[in-house]
C-alpha cells in the first residue's frame, strides 16, 4: 500500500495506486505513482512527494522555534 495526497480534498488516503514507468530522453528511466481520489476522483500524487516539496517553506517556522532557548516544535 502507498499513501497518496489529494490536493483538492487536502486529505491522505491509502491505496495500491498505479505505477507508471517511462524512459525520459533527458533523465532516463522514471517511475511515478498515481491514484484516483476516492472522494473527488482527482488524480493524486504520493504523499511523500508532496511532503518533500513543501519542506523548503518550513525554514521560516523553524526559525521561530529557535527564538526560545531549548524550545522545540513539540512545546508549541
Ligand atoms: Zn480528492
């Protein structure tokens, strides 16, 4: 099972999904997992991929946490 994330519903769901493989002229062999959202029917991507892409914008939040000495995200 894989975890997918639906942008339309903003929810995660688990399903087998569909594995698409193709040979890219520039990057070579590529693999992409897609699944159809059970709620709205939209095509969704792997949740891990979404998380990785949104990680860059979390830098500002971590700076706020660093303001208090010894204070981490868990105490907010
Ligand atoms: Zn959806």
